[in-house]
């Protein structure tokens, strides 16, 4: 633990499963850039809710991005926590409803790695379009002359249609990248105005129309009851049988068993996936052994700047709340009437993650 600091707030982080033998000041140097003068950082054992609460019960704030879920049991045991800072876009590891009920602000980091994820999304789209996995395999298997005839059966990218499910920051960046490749871009998002889409040269459509028209579908919503398994048997049946599915968002938004069936039957032509329902996948997962499926290990956001900037940003959000200010990115704005925080920045209070 850092030295006791009278008057400073207590911010709890989860003890890493495998921790280097270095001081907390070194391990959390990036977080302390923002927090050192207002808070002390304390590690809590995350092996069980009880052990975590033992160290976190009197915390003023939590910082998390992995490990134990901050669920209703833990939240109900927090005596004075004002904010839970999540170091990622997704907040699956926090029971946001329970936090809201308890008057705890939950923040995320929605815009640190937009460009990286958009790059990765387009990479997977191109890999599906040009069957890169199969082409590489054929070269390595000594089938040099077998690849060209396969690609001669596939339409060129120019003039095809990319359908975006959800039109937040990442999807907008994907649309901007897709346009120079000659793709027509359409999008479905009931929470985004048509004017915002058309300003980006994107045609707003309903979900049925998106399924019907798209040659490529990239799915981007946050994970909730509506989006969970939204790409299922019925959805795939409504699509072209030449469609390619791209997912650099949340794995459970796709019913994985349904996708496997669609790929095996030819209802779906190809898939490029950075995220899966279960990570890492079991060795016998059929997706690992399909030539028309390109996978990456939940790494779309990874660059040399991503992790440091995410850590800094998560800590800055926590500091704002500890200083009595409304954070830059709150995922549960409904908590506002129950907290005494100063609204100080010119951003709408209704915005949520990935907006």
C-alpha cells in the first residue's frame, strides 16, 4: 500500500493475478499522474467478492477493467464509493443498474481507440473480401495456381454495400474508411439522427433493409438485452448468402452457434471476428478451422498508445468525480439526480458509451 495520506481519497484497484515485484507507485504510475495529489491507490484481492470487499468497503472510488465483476453484491457492500472508473469502452464487468441505484457514477473510456478499432474492422473486411486466410493456406500448401480461380468467382469490392449496425464513433470512422474503397455504406441505429448519418454520406435504413441489401455487415452496438445475440438464425436467414460478417465490438452480440451453422450451410459467405462469445475459444470451436473465417484475439484496439492512454483517461474520470465534478464520459447519466456533482463541461448529460 502507498503511504497513508491524511485527507486523500481512497481509490481501490484489483490486485493483479501475477504481479511484478515493484512498488505501487511504479505499477500505477500512469494513473497517479492524475490521482497522486488527491488520492492514494490501494490494491484489493479480487479472488472473491468477500476478499475484494475487505479491501474496498471504504473506498471512495474503484478503478477496474478486468477480473472480478463489480456486481450487486460488491456494490451493496461499498460504504461511500462515488465512482467506478472502467478502463475500456464496454462496461460488462460492472452491474451498472446496481451502481445507479446506489448513487454511484460509472465512467468508461469511449474514444481512446476509435481509430485503431476502425482500422482493424476494415482489415477484417478486406481479409474476408479477398479470402486472405485461404490464399495464404494455398500458397503454403503448394497450391499456387488454385487461388486465382477462387477469387475470380468473387465480386470486386467497389460498388458493394457495407451495412453498419449502430452508428457510434467507431462505426462512423469505419464508414469514412470504407468510402474510398468504393463501398456504399448504409446504417441502422434508432438512437442516431438521419442527419448525422447523411452528413457522413451514409444512408439510414431499417434493420430488415440492412440485412437485405448488405454484402458486408459490421456490428457495433454495446452489449445489452436488445443487442445480445441479435445476429441469430433469423437474422442470417434474412441476409444475402454472399454476406460477410465483421465483429470488432462485443462478442455476444452474435449468436455464435447460429453463425457457425450459417457458415457451414453457406448462408453466410465469410466472417472476420476480433471478439467471440467465449474468450479464448475452446480448441474444438469450428470457427478456428474454417478457411472463410479470419480471427484475431480481441486485439482490435491494441497499439503502443492504447493501454497507456486508456489508463490515464480512466484515472482522469475518477479524479473529476472525486473533485465534485461531472465526468467527461458517464455511462449511467440517470444517476445525476442522486449525486451532488458540478456540471462544468459543454456536453449533453444524456450521452452514453460509444456516442
